[in-house]
C-alpha cells in the first residue's frame, strides 16, 4: 500500500517538466532567489518542503508579475495529479483563497500585469484538489476557501470565474463532512445556482459568443478558452463547452441540496421546473443527465413529487424522454413510475403518463435498468377496474385496456400454445404481411395499415422479430398519412421489442421523422444519430456511407438543439436591453458599477493580457476521470460525420 502511495506522488525534482511555462525553460539557469520552479528542483527534501510552504505563505503578500506563471503551473499539476497530498499539506488552499480575495478586493492589482488570470486559476486549483478526496475538501474549508469562492459565484468578476467557483463549491457540498460549511450560505447558493442554470447560456452568448468582432471580446476570456490558438470558431466551440459545464455544474450543486431534501420549496418553483425540462446534458457534456437528473432526485421526495405532478408541461417532457433513445431514457421512466406509485400524485399524472407508457410495456431492459416493461405494466394496472371507472377519457380507457389485453389476457391465452400452433400462426402472419405490402405499394396506405393491425392481432407475443417488422411497417403508414403520433407509438413499440432495445434502424429513422413533424428536435436528433450509428456498423467496407437524408436531418436538428439556440433567438427577434446576469439580484448598484468599470478597464488594458498559449485546459492524463466532472466517463451518443456520401 505504501509503495502505491509513493507512485502517486509527484516527484518535486522533476515536476517542472510537467509544467507548461510560456517563454521560460524549466532547465534555464535562474538568478531569482524567490523562484517557485527553482524551489521545486531543490534536491534536499526537507529544504524543498520548507521552501514550498514558505512560498505558499508569502505569495499572496508579494507583488510579482511572475505569479500567473506559478498559478498556471499549479493548475497544471492539480489537474494531472488531483490526489497528490503534497501541496494540500503545505498550505496551497490558504494561498489560493488569499489570492482570490486579493483579486476581488484590490482592483488595481487585478488589472496589473496578467493578474486577472489568477482568480480563475486559483479557484480551479481548489476545485481540482477537492474533486476526489474528502480530506482535501476538509483542508480547503478549514483554510477559508468558501467565502472567496462565494464572491466569485456572486459574479464579482465574470462568468468565467463563476464556472470554476460553482465547480469547486459543488465538490465541497458533495461530502458529508464539508456540506454544512456550504450550507451556511444555503439559500443564497441555491438561488444563485438556479439563476445560473436558467440564464448562463444567455449570458455567455450575449457577452461572448454573440460578439462577432473578436476585438470586442474580453481578451483574457479568449486566452483562457483557447490559449491563443485558433480563431473565432475555436473560441466559440470552447465557450459552448464551458457554458454547458457552468450549467451542468450549477445543477450538480443543486443536486447536493436536493439529495438531502434541503431547499426543496425553492428548487421546486414552477418556472424553474419547466426550465429543467429544456436543460439537456447535450452532446457537449456527455456524462451529465442535466435537467432530468435533478427532476429524478426531486421525485425521491414527497415535496418534489407534489410540485412536479402539478405541472403538465413537466410531465409531458418526462413522457417524451421516456419514449426516446436518449441515454437518460430510463430516468424519464423512473420519474413517471415514482409519480404513479405515490397515491397523492398518481391520479394527477395517470391519464397523461398512460398514453405514453403503454408503448413501453414490452421493454425488457435498458443499460441501467432490467425488466422495465414489467415494472411499467404492474404500475399502470394497479387497481385496474377501479381506475378504469374513475376516468371518462376514452383514449385513456382504451390505452389501459390495451395494456390489460396485451400483458394479461393475450399472455394467458398463449401460455399453452404449442410450437406447431406458433409455426402455423407465423405462416398466417406472413401471408397477411404480404397483402399489406402489396396494398402499400399500390398506394392504398390506409388499407395497408389495417392489414398490419390484423397481422399484429394474430401474431404470437413470442415472435418478437416478426412483431418488430409489423409495428415498424405500420409506423411508416402512419407517417405517410401524416399521423406523427401514430408513427411514434408504433416505432417505439418496435424499438422496445428489438434486441438490444432501440436498435432497429428503420424504426429509428421513422420515429426521427415523426418527432421532426412534431417539432421535438432533441428526440429527433437522438434517433437520427442512433440510425446513423447503425448504418456505420452494418457497413462491411472501410468507407461507411451515410444516407444524405440522415445527414441533412442531423444538420437540421443540431442547429435547432444548439446550446445557444434560444439565446440566439432572443437576441435576433428583439434587441432587448442587456440580459441580466444571474448574480444581479445579489449585487448592489455599486457592485454593478464596479464590475462595469473593471470590464471597461480590462478592454483598455488588454495589451497587457497577452495569452498563456502553452497551457492546455484539458486534464493531463487524469486516469479514469472524476465521477463529479460533467465531461468524465459515461458515454453519450455522438453524431458521426459522414466520410463518404
């Protein structure tokens, strides 16, 4: 065990080789007696330890234009070796907290040299070291890291610093031993996080991405995003990634309170619950369930279920997620089942949820859930006869009867069916299917749909492959007849029966088109991506060919689901007054004036802010990532660019 710990530690003698220092070689002879990099190379271990501790203690009170190089180096180490105990034990948290405080309180110092980068890097270092180790989180709290992080979260500098502040505070709130220290600011933290999650995309678009003239963008933001490499396109791509992380980390911080059933009345505000429905983990942060993840946590509590059940829009969005090929489909299903099992919310959502869940009763499993179809069936048929009489909605009654017939009566009738009888039925179904295809090609689409329905009536439940084709073909008929809801229902049923679920290519494409007809861009995009992935896997040649129509659909839906699509729409439709930043409620008018003045001075002094072009934002060989990082290990479907049309 001790030998493993030794391997994890950074060797301070060689650590400078791992630090990207612009315009300075780690091996170059240095005459500066107060040099951090020389201290790291000190061969005598006790002297090196004393030197590092002394440096951390004196750094905040010294005024040195090399500070930014040291901070960027510390950031690099923290990102690559977040579990190493050396720097946390020598006072790095005290040092970082003091530097953030200095940047907030001393504007002249902040705008001198390249010091404006320092609060960002200092908060990032705190967040990286507290990412995995509770003992590091405790040291950070004891060092007074929370108050300066709160100042950044309030927006005392800009959204860039808010991003790393909410990340660090989220890590501190995730541990039992440090949660209470964050909870001292509970109401403010929750309000700020809600505001950030709801409005940060508008803020980033208005203040950065929507600013087309690169010269008018804050130089230090551009430098942090790209390190001086790449033009507007690269900056916009990184800004998109950072904005998504800011949103997802804000939700993660809210999760920490929701898990403990804290501040639920605040989090469950109706408008915010609706906002959550449209916050997707997206193709940027592949591991974050984003809005639906927080909604599921809220569904664990009675207060959360009560508020969610009262919003028709939230329920419909959960239903749409449950009938999609999104990675978080199972979360949508979970939420609906929680609501249906609670006697206080069951009858508020039953009518709406049944019309969607009826299509999922034959779903065997998803990557994170097994026997989902059976769980859905049991929940829907609870008190079947009484429930049927309670509601007069004909569509609801028909859907409930369909579940009963399919999962109870038909299953009972076929339980003793012999293999010979099954084979006979297979032949009969095949004949009806041929008739349906013939009618379809003659243009008799409605008659073809009726024939497919007839075939489904007599087709045994165990003939899953045959039923996949029948449902999928009937979905195509619905599409041609302009019945998008019918197409979604039948293609969903086909996808539930496919092995593995959501893998039948034709059904994916048909449902993608149906969702497009209904204006559900995200669901359409997910299905289309899955369809394209299926096309690639089925190709035996080296150059996979992607259908043009699928590539066109992906392009259309990617534009519609772009993370800044709503912000762009707001700006283009009406040139309103400047969108209020998420921390405005917590600012005094004096704070606003100081912020605006500082941004003006930054623009004037941008010649001093020459980027840090050799420092990279991504972690340096962080093995396995962190379960708390939105960009970590869980996969998310990605669109594959066609190499050949």
